[in-house]
């Protein structure tokens, strides 16, 4: 089939509800959980603020609009390669320079929900990823790899979502060898349902924050705080994840959509 025929059929399917559009984004607002780093390490991203400019009132009789105070890495968001020092020199690694074709790509969804329920510090290894491929098929060049943990169900409470104690945050994520393996498949990016793409305890890994450090070193992307990966098949969904075109942006809150076959 040529692409003219394919896109005509695709349009028909969309209009006839033959394709499900699944929203993988959480609501963005003052209650959105935000990353908290150890105070000795860094400054935190600011709380999200939504300020009214006018609301059909004396400040603007016929219109309502707001202005926002919003960190790039807030809520469901995209990590660009220049977010990390390992990817800082990629000319095509910022939100305004990433080729737009990379914003639409198939997704592989690795279900770690049982493991994460049993152990909040669950780490996905390269062997887990290879076993998933043996069951579901290979991860191909240009595709997303997403870690399903059902962690999004905690997103309504910052305390539950961050799950921190005196030893730091306890949330699931990948090992460095899992990320190395994902990179070797040619995947375009790594996504998770937790506050960031790395595990809560990833600051102590080698290298620290491997999903950030290694993916961005390879000019690849991240998606964090995804919501509802349990609605996607292991394979067969296509992701639309386009960050705002922020000048030299390191990331952006993103409306992540999945196109899912209806059965
Ligand atoms: C800055 C420093 C450490 C981390 C992060 C940001 C993120 O997770 C992020 O949102 O990219 S771990
Ligand atoms: Mn981020």
C-alpha cells in the first residue's frame, strides 16, 4: 500500500472510531507532583502557578486567559538530549531543534506492574527487556520503550508519588545495563510513569541517573510522569509526543497521545 492510500484509510479509521486515541498525560496544575532533589545537590523546579490575566471581567470583558509559571520538567513531560551534560552539544538535541519526525513513533510497553507493586525500588534489567522481546517481539530502531508500573495511580498525591523517606525516594526504574541494552536496539527513547525517567535511588547508580546520562549521551529522549500505560498493548500503539518548541529548551510539559488499534 502506498502512503496516500494508507493515510486515506487512516483518516477513515479515525473518523469511524476505528483507532482509539489514548491520553497518556496527567493534568498540569498547582497540585502536580514535582521532583525534589537532595538540597546539597541542586535547586528544585518551582511550584506550578496559573495566574488569571482576565476572566470576562474589567481586565478583559469578553475573554479569559492565564499566564503560567512552569518549569520545563513539570508533570507529564519530554526530556530533550541537552537536558543532561552528556547530551549538551547535540545541535539537534533541544526542543526547538529535534527533527519533528521523531515526535511520532511506535511504542513498546514493558509491564512491570506486579514487580513494582511488590517492591517500589524494583529495577528493570537488560535480561528482563530481552525476556520481554522473546515473548512480544524485538524492539526496533526508532521506537519508544515504555516501563509500565501503574505508578500513575499514585499521581494524585505528591507524597505517594515521590514515595520518599530519610533514605530518599523509592520508585521503580531501569538499571544502567537495561538502558545500555535499550540504546543498542536503536530505540528513540525511554519513558516511565514515575516523576522522572530514572529510579528513585538512581543517584547512587553507576553512572548516576543512567536513563538521563546514557540516553541523552546517545541523543535519545525521555518521557516522564506518563499516565495510564495499562491502556496500551505491549506492541502496536503509536505515540505522538511533541514538546513545546521552546528556544534551546531542555524539555517541556507534553500532551502525550497514543494511537491504539481497536479490537
Ligand atoms: C534534574 C536533575 C535530576 C533529575 C531530573 C532533573 C529529572 O528527573 C527530570 O525531570 O528530567 S532525575
Ligand atoms: Mn525531565
